[in-house]
């Protein structure tokens, strides 16, 4: 069946929407663009998601995702983000300073717009006094010092120049190469499931056998699920099942729609298989 849809989305926006659906009250910040940024704020207003953006010139980029249901393969055509000036970057850093809190979790998601260097995420991680959850790739992932990271397998391999064929190799890589300040690393592997490693334990969950309608945003839902588990102070053996449930509840929806609470609760009852590595 052929169908098209248009969603106002983005990695950080997706995480915020998923968290809102799971019963939390996230605040979105970052850069929004003067030309068509009202598309974004209108969506957030409709969903009741709070925001406090730095407005810059330019337009929100358009990305295309082609998903083949029979094979589960998604092809992406992603535009670069519009240029962001140094003044705007400094304004965002100043805003984050006013928001920082030891009790709050800061989630940094996605790629950087043109003009924003890799050390921008490093600066944010360094200034935040609480826990930072980083979901990106490349130099920003390699050099920043967050509390937790959630790359997919391709992002992890391409960032660090490695090839990890087995789940046990991911565990060994985390122990040997990931700095000790990173307390949680969750690596999503699409249809192969996901691995989560903490300083003491490591876990693997296979993907649920479900009919996926759209895989865009699945990783963002996983981030929301992990943060949901942290907020509720769940034991670490529940982190990955909760994250997998949020992801599964998202991929059964068309496009970049994020998990609902009802869908999450339903999937939570199905994620029962987990291996301690």
C-alpha cells in the first residue's frame, strides 16, 4: 500500500512529545526558524508541550523518509539545517544556564545546524549540573561528557571507527572505549533489538515481532522510555524493556507519530524477553 504523510518533527521534538504522552511535562528549547517556525510551535501548542526557543533566520528543514513495509528498509533524504550565527548560539547557551538544575535531565538530540561546531554539545554537557542524555553521532558524541548516550549501531561504529558484529562485542567496547562518566549506553539495532550497558550490568532485548508502519522516531521513543525509567527511579534491569516498549508503540504508528500512553502500556506487557549478557 502506498501512502504519504507530512509530520512536523525532529529528534528533540519527538522525545518531548513521547515524554508528554507518557505523562511528563518536558520543556523544549533550541533554535527555531523565523520563516516557518510557527509550524513547530503550533504543533507543540496543540499537544500542550512547553517551549522556549531562540529564534533565528532561515527555515525549518525538510527531510524525506521512504519506508518499505515489506522489507523494513527506510531510505532517508535529509537536508542540512539552516545557518545559525555565533550570537544565536551564545544566546542559547545563556538560556540553558538559566534552566540548569541538578534535579532535571537534559536531553540533547540530533545533528547540529550549519555554523554550529561539534564542541557546542560539549559545552552544554559541561555546563549542565544534572544528568545529560546525548543522542547524536560524530565528534560531538566522541568528545562530550554526558551521563548517558543512545546511538544506533551505525552511529556508534562510524563515530568510533569500529565494527561490532555481536552483542557481546558492544559490551566489551563499552567497557574498554567509553569513558567512565557515561553511566548508560543504549545501542539500538533496529530489527535486531537493542543492548544496554551500565557500569555493572549489560542487557539485550530482541525486537518485538510487530507490524511496523514507520520506523522514523523509534530511537527518539527509546530515549523517552529511558528517561521515563530514570524519572521513576526504576531498577536498571527495567530500563531496556521500558525503552523497547516506547519504541514498539511508536513504530506501529504511521510516519513520525510517537507512542501513546495506551500503546506503551500495551507493549510493556509484551516485552518479556531479556538476556543478561
